[in-house]
C-alpha cells in the first residue's frame, strides 16, 4: 500500500521546470547593479535560468552586441537605445533597473582657468559620444545657458576619460560614476565639479529585440522575479549588496559609494520614461545622429507583459 502511494505521488508531482537559456551583454557599471547582484547571488539559477554574461564597457557597446546577434539582452541607458530605435532597430525595453537624476557631472581642470561653467566655452571636453554622458552634457549646457557649439567635443571611451583629463589632452570631461569619482580622486583640488541637478532623469534598462521578447515570455518572467529579488536584497542588506557589487565590478567600496548613493536601483516600467525617450529623440535628431523624422511611438518599444505578469504594481504605463 505504501509503495503504491509513493508511486502515485511520484507520478503526480510536477516535473521540474525546463531551464531557460539567456545571454546578457552587461556593462561593468553600477547602473546594471541589479543584474550583477542577481548573477552573483545565484538568483538566476534559483528561478530556472541559465544566464551567460557578456561583459561590455558601456551600454552602447552592449546594445551593439544584441543588434549583431551576439546576445539576447543588453543593459543600456536610454540614449543609445533611442538612437538605435530612430535608425529602425527593432528594440524594446523589458524593464528599467536603475534611475538617476544627479549622478553625472562635468569635471574641469582649475589650472586651465575653468572655475565656472561659463569658462568651458571653446574648451576641449572629453565625452563618450552617443551615450547618456553626451546627452547630460547637452542638458548641462542648456541649464547653464551655454551654446551647444561653444564647446569642442572630443570622443573618448569611458576608460580613457580620466587619463585624458590627467594628461591635459582635454580641459574637462563629462562622466558618470565611477569615472566621476576616479577623476575627482586622481586630480583632487585641481578638479572643479559642475552638475545640473534634475536636468536629465537617466533611465537604465534591460533591452532586447522585440521579436525575441515576444517569443520568450517564460524566460522574461523568471528574469523579472530574479531582478525583483536582487532589488529586495539591495534594500534589506545594503552593506552586503555593496560589498558584493564592488567585488563584482573590481571597485573599492569607496569608489562604489557615490554611485550607490546616486542611483535608485529598482525594477519598473513607469509612464514618465516615455517623456524622457521623446526628449532624447528630439536631441538625437537635432544632434544629427539620425535624420529628422516624425516622433516614433515609444510605447510600441516597451514590452510590459513580463513585469505586468509578475508584479503589476510596478507598471504605470498607460496603454
């Protein structure tokens, strides 16, 4: 009798879920902290995901990896995403994972007689073109009433910004964390840090090809659960989360701290991101990254289904 019951219970038990495979092009940056934490804590595996992480230098490079077919998903700021959408790339956001409104800064050399934003006119400013760093620089110039053509922009990858400022090949840089912290530490009193609080509400998102997102609903729902658990971990155990993320990014705790304080790490799809996407699109067309064109419907580039299924309260987008 016991054997018969045991056999029945074995046959009635649900089979273990099939592991879903995903690859994520992941910048080595605090903005993608929830993804790094989910991977480091084994949360992807806990939710039946086998995730291959493909390290990238920034979100623009991560998006390029998705577009050439080397990754399923990318973590990216909104600026490179908008530029690619305006070029007809079939990309959609499955969730945002971080926001920041006062993280970026323009860092200038005081020994070049730069003591105020006005002193930046006709100076060489290092920035990674086509990224949130450049968009912030434009918003900064608007905030401080500087004409866009009054600065000489020098395109540099994030890893070269501090060195260029140190060796004097540029007079200033526009940088996000932790590059900003590195520059402030490296040049100390020589540096003047200029900000434009709330001029740009930067969004960092998980992005994929629209057809891929539509076809992989189960994998994306598991991804949302893992990221939400990583968010809970960051909120309830911040010291351990910071230690783990700093180790993952090969940063000292002191180098990570400014980014940790500036970023709001959270999983959501908010209505206000549509305004930001349209603002960035207007800038991208004015900047000449894409031809002038009608404003796209960015709602069509939000894949809301996965997060709506898992945590509907985190989706405020009106459909």
